[in-house]
C-alpha cells in the first residue's frame, strides 16, 4: 500500500487521504438499512390506518412520499406525530371530517393549542413546519384550497447561544470518569465534535487510530459525509477501550448485553458523572461537549471556515453562533474601553469599588 493510503476495512479498497471511499463495499449495509426503513415506515402508516382520523389516507400517502424522497426514519416519525396531532385537533376541537374544510384558522388554532400546552417555541415551530409541508402536499393534490397557505404562520424562535462547559468544570468532570468505555466516549465527543448519534453508530473500520481520524460516511443530521480528527488524549482513551472491548461486537461502543449503546444509556452515564463531579446544577447535557469542542477551537484561533466542516454544518451561519459565544476580539475591546472609562479619560472618573 502506498504511503498516501489508509486501509480501514479488509473488504474495502484502500482510501486516499482526504477522500471518502467508494460505496460498493457498503451496498449490503445500505440494502439492510433500506429494508429497516421500509419496515419502520409501515409501522408509522399503520398508526393512521388503525385510527378514525379525517384524511388519514392522505396522511398515509404523504408518509410514503417522504419515504420515496429518502427521508430518514426519524424525519418520517416526527412528521407522523405532528400530522396525527393536527388531524386529532381539527377532528375533536373543530368537528372537521373532511380535509377540504381545513382553513387558515385551523392552523392558527392548532398553534395556539400547542402553545397553551406549554410546549417550547422550537417544538411548536417544528410541528408547524411539518403541517405546512403536509398541507402543501394536499394543495398539489387539489385536496384543499391553496389560500390556506397563502400567508404562512411563522413562530419566533429564540436564538439561544450554544452552552459550552467551562474549562475548570471540564477538568472536574473528567477527573471522575474512570470507566474505560465511558472515558473514551466522552473524550471522543469533546475532541471530535461528533454528534452523540454519530459516535454511537461508529464501527471499527471507520476508525483510524494511528492517524487519529474518523470517517463519518453519512452524517446523522445532514446526511453529508465528513472526516473528523481526535487528539492524543482521546487516542489514548480510545486505544484503551479498543483493547478491552469484545472484538465480536459490531459497533465501537456497546452496552451490557447489547450490540449498540443507546442515546438514553449514554445520557444517563453522563448525568451520573455530572452528579459525581458536583455539576448537576449546571444543566450540562452530552451535546454540551460538542459546543465545548467548537468554542475551544475558536478560542485557539481556528477560522470559522475550518470549523464548519468539522462540525458537519451545511451553512456557515449555523457555525457563526459559536463566534458570538467566543468572540475574544469583542471581549478585549470592551475591557480596553471600560478601563479608559474607569480612569476618567472619557468624561469623568466614576469607578465605584473603592
């Protein structure tokens, strides 16, 4: 093998550094995944078939439409939930029995109902997006009046800053993580910026320990492949786990008696260590490790254009949120100007601490 190649899987051809491998070696996995998606779709459709909701046959057609568009199973499920809630609402609260009776007021009333239930704006906005897409599908099929969607309702969603973990708290947290698997999991999340689902889906052929890189063939959220890298401390932790793990297991990380560790199990372990470190009141979640990864790289001088592909963002604007969190230039400018004010050089001295 030439020096510029790395081999991650004996069944796959060598991979040129910086390039994702060709897909033939993953065809069988793709076929299996598609079969699982089909089975999952049938379960979602059956929820409508077993109901007495108005327009359920159109809902079934729409879910099949999403499947044909190659939408993820999670996307299909979230649409199923939103549409079923909407159809139940217009049936129970507005007495609608035919979708042709749906009006703009039906959508407004549903939004108000969801808000009154105390749901977060992000949740309500997500459901509204799903309903708008479903209704657009109905308009194209001439089932409802196009005027229903003439002026879409928009939900104002707060633009919260990403929550990173302070450096001193990171040290305290990792000081109590002594389980070899868990230390590898959380250090890999901290040093690669991977989403937790991407890490838990990781398989041995996708890891190159020597070159400290991971190939994500298809990102969990954006479905765009990328390569991420990890540090020496993450390499040491991962190497220790790879020596201790059962080589017969398909996934790099697995739970007791299971082939794959689930999100809930990983989150519970994270909460356990947060409590042991005395950080429970901070409200940290596993996803905060990804935020910490991004903010630390920006603080170390990495450009946004370099950080974006590492995080798997399709838009630089999404990555730019971290710049608002870690803008050292703005911070330095503020304290420089405030020092001038406190010295009285900008219209008078009025420092109040002495």
